[in-house]
C-alpha cells in the first residue's frame, strides 16, 4: 500500500470542497475542505451562524451537500441508516424519550440492532459506570434527573453500540459552570480510554482549547484555520487572534487548564 493510501486510511472523515445552500438560495457553507483523523477530537469553533452545526449534520447525512463530497471511512455514498447507526450523536437538548426509562433510552440502538436482552442489560450497566452514574439510575425517567445527569445519559446512549465516531453539538452549553467543568473532565478521561473520532461543536474557546486535538475556526460558512490548541493561541490570523483576545486566554492559562 502506498503512502497516499495509508494517509487516506488514517482519516475517519473528509470534507472535499463542500458547499451547502438552503432552498432559499442562502449559502451556509462554501468550499469546505477539512480532515478528521481517526481517534482524534476536532473542535468546530465559531459564532452562531458560522456553519458549525450544518457541518456536523453533513457527516451523518442529516443534510446532503449542495456540492462536493463528505467521505466517512473513505465513502461518500452508501446505506444511510447503517451509517447513522455507526455514529453517536449528542446534542445540547439531549433528546431523551421522556416516556422511556434511562435503560430504554440507552438501549435504543442496540435494541434496533437486535442485541439480546442480557447483552443490552450488561452494556447499559457498563455505560452507566463509564459516564459516572449509579446503576439505580437505569430505572429512572429523564424528568427525575438533573441536567448534568441527562447529559451523561445522552453520552451513554451515543456510545451504546460502540460507534467509532461521535458527533457532539454544544453538549455542555446549557449546563452550569461547575457541572460543565465536571463533564469536560469526564469527556477527556473517556476519550483517553476509548479513543473515538469526535467532532465537537462549541462557541467557547476555553472549551475548544481543553477538549480539542485540533481547532477548526469557522466564520460565515468558511473555514478560517485549523490548528492544534497551542498553535491556535499563537496564531497571527486576525480571526483567531480576536477569539483569543475576547476570551482573555493565553499560553499560560491554557497550560494551567490542561494540567487541571
């Protein structure tokens, strides 16, 4: 196998000159070229309306590009249902079914996949432990949980069938600062343990610096720059510099956050 083929195999997701236009004619994304290596966390950073969530939805085909290709595991086409079952999706609102117990919510995809009850039960217990919830939580309903607990269940549900890819759309954005900090710590520990390919959307630079292997800064539907966190802080790109200034972070504070 040649070097080019090896490089392609190391990529979980590729955006190849992707544009997306609304039916109204509004251009949401323009000429997006972006690569996500396997086992890494790419953070999509940008203001509201910059195209972050649209980019995320193109990965699991909730949206289709107006032009260009989005390749997942090297493929731009294929069984959409199968693709989505192989991708975990976590959103800010969590989206748990209120009439399902925690266990039934987590077990949704494994049930569809035809797993045995014994295997599902064991997987739910395993995931509750992974996301820091007591086994007794399995019998509760979403209304009986705190916001942080519901978000943990959302992460567990996304991991249920052990997908290689996780899409996370501002999953911690609605939480109070202490709970958000706690879940960020747990995410880092989880990623170290499981090595998933993650695309994580946020408008918070501090969160991006803490969680991302690389940060992709977007503005008005275009990719501005893609850099590792420390390089982002040093970047002389005006948009990146504006973010660093607005959030009041520097190399020292980022290092302190990493150490935490």
